[in-house]
C-alpha cells in the first residue's frame, strides 16, 4: 500500500533527516515507526502525504510514485492525526467532524447521520457530544473527535503522529485499546509514530525502529521481543 524505496530527505538547512529508508506498509496492517525524538519519524510520515518531498528515492502509494499524484487527491485518501488535534473552537464537535471536503455537497441529513456514526465509533455518544464545544471536552475526548474527523473521509490510509502522546497514561491506554477495537471495523492501512516502545509493541503489526534517519530494525512485535 505504501512503499519507501531508498528514500532520503535533506532539509534546506542541510539537515539530513531521513537517510535511505526501505520498507513497506502492507494493506490493512499497522506499521509503527518508533525511535527517539529527532530520528526522522515525522519527516517520514510527511513524505507519504507530500507535506514534504524526498530529496532522493521514491515513496509509492498503491504502486504509484506519490510525486505523480495530485496532493489534494492524495490527502483525501490519506488521513492525518497529530498530537495536537487542532479542533476549531468556534464550531461544535459535530461541525468539526463534518469539515472534511468529502462531505461537501452532501445534504444535511446525510451529514448528520455520518457524524453520528463516527462519534459512536469513537465512543462519544452523539446525543451527548454532537452539539458541545470542543473546549468543554477533556484531552482524551478531543483526541477522539480528531480521530472521528480523520475517519470521516473514509481514508484508505491513516497517518497517526503521536496521536495519544499528550494524554495521561490511563486515558492513553484507554484510547489505545479503543483504537485497536475500531481498527477491525475500519479496514484502514495505518502508519503510526511514537517514541514509546510499549505503545509500538501494542499497536503495531510491524515495527520499524528508527535511529538517526535510518530504519535500524524492522520486525513483528513478537520477533522483536523474542530477540536475545
Ligand atoms: P521525529 O519525528 O523523530 O522527532 P523529525 O522528523 O521531526 O523527527 O526530525 C528529524 C530531524 O530533522 C531533526 O533533526 C529535526 O530537527 C529536523 N527537521 C525537521 N523538520 C525540519 C525542517 N522543516 N527544517 C529543517 N530541519 C528539520
Ligand atoms: P516532533 O518531534 O513531535 O515530531 P518537532 O517538534 O520535531 O515534532 O517538529 C514540529 C514542527 O517543526 C514540524 O513541522 C517540523 O517539520 C518542524 N521542525 C522541526 N525541527 C525543525 C528545524 N530544525 N527547523 C525547522 N523546522 C523544524
């Protein structure tokens, strides 16, 4: 579904953030990029939805060089969830979920039904949460809204950059468990970034351990744990 082929990224100031990575994220699976701060995880993510362009090598989406895809088209199929979800405070929770371009042109009834379905999926009962203001929600609840919004477009791929990173440990574990349960329903290919090895082991079908711009280990959680 996503393939990195000898990908490098040098920023304009000379920082060589990604140094020749090769790996694949198979359709319907979750791959976790794990490694210390500054090792190139976020840069790697941004190369998928073309928020950054590789300096060398190729990123493939479904067999096509992402460079040959229209960025807006690509981002419609590739959802993005980050640590700071960035909800609009002047809109209700429901309106926030409905901001994705895909829902434009839908009639009000269909949008409402879709929003309710998504809020239910992320365990925010719509009758209780749809008309609330995001500022009244806890961090965990806001993050759930962010996930619902990312799923609104029914993306084939979801990029998740430390999605639960700002939450307290208990809420974080709750959202991890919930998200694992949701995953079975949504059939989405996921690239997940974290600096927590525990989170990587829990969330990933495959784990790519990054260090200084390179993937230094790539394996299943079980194989990583069994390693001497
Ligand atoms: P991580 O997500 O693992 O923390 P990043 O991909 O954010 O790592 O950053 C990798 C390296 O690239 C770091 O040294 C960071 O400072 C640098 N970097 C990230 N973005 C830019 C940028 N826009 N310009 C220059 N250097 C950058
Ligand atoms: P994280 O470590 O959570 O991945 P960062 O704090 O490294 O995020 O980066 C936050 C934002 O700042 C990103 O958009 C990244 O591209 C940018 N950035 C990071 N390092 C640099 C840098 N050295 N120069 C310019 N921009 C940077």
